[in-house]
């Protein structure tokens, strides 16, 4: 009795069924991609620290504010300090806060604050103000060595924050790819027939 011959285009089923290991090499590629993404995340974060050292925001390390900030009359701006709100509270600066504004070569004039805050969650923002005039202005407050207006019209963009966000995204993708690749490699090494 002769055995029936299978069709020539029939292919043996080696994968794609439930419980079958993933194709060889796929786990290694995912693992390698994950490691590269994790290294990229570290480099982006390190780059963000280098960029932050050259920026001039209240929250940047060792930053000094510009001589003047460009303001628009009627617009509300945030006043910030390199010291945290908690430190300013502890030093007793906020309850008797007095701030001043000067335009051009003029003498400083008292500045009416729109609001002050003593909430530690605000970190560096200790008050808000409405600009009394349009143009470059110098700002100062009693008990605060350097006053920053991080949302002024001519304030520099926060490039270090963008790099931090990119590093977080790359790190998350790297962890996912590394775990996925490690799992796939472990599955591919299991003996045939084991789930």
C-alpha cells in the first residue's frame, strides 16, 4: 500500500501556534534595542544636566537672572527665587514681602503683587504680579537676592526639561524592549513541547 504524498507547497508548521516559541533571533534584537534605548536615556539625562547649568531659570543650578526682563502691561507674571518657597517661609521673608520694579534707568518703584504663596508645592514661585508697563524692567524683592521671571516675554525656553522628558520616554521604551527581548529569548531556549 502506497503512502499519499503531501502537496509540494505544504510547509511544516514550526511556529505561530499557541505555546510555540518565538522565531529565533527576535528576542536578541529586542534585547539589543532595549539596551541601546537605556543608554540613550542616560545620555539624554546627562545632557539635560549640562544644558541646565547654562540656563537662567530659578530652578537651574547656580543661575543668575538677566539684568532686565521684557514685560507687557496688563500681563500676569510669576516671580521666582532660587531658594524654595519652604526656605523663604522658614526665613520669614514671605509675610512682609515687598517688591520693586524699575524701567530703564529709573529708580525702583513699589510693585503691587497680585498674589503671594506660601505653599511648599509651588517650589520656587513665591508671588505673581501684573506688569504695570510694557518694556524691559528690573525686579527686586526684600530678603530675596535674585528675583526671576521665568515666564517673561523674553525668557529662554527650558531645553533641559525637554531633554529630561525625552530621557524618560527612551528609558520606558528601553525597559519594555529589554523585558520583551529577555522573555522572548527565554521562551526560545525552552525545549520543544514545553509551554
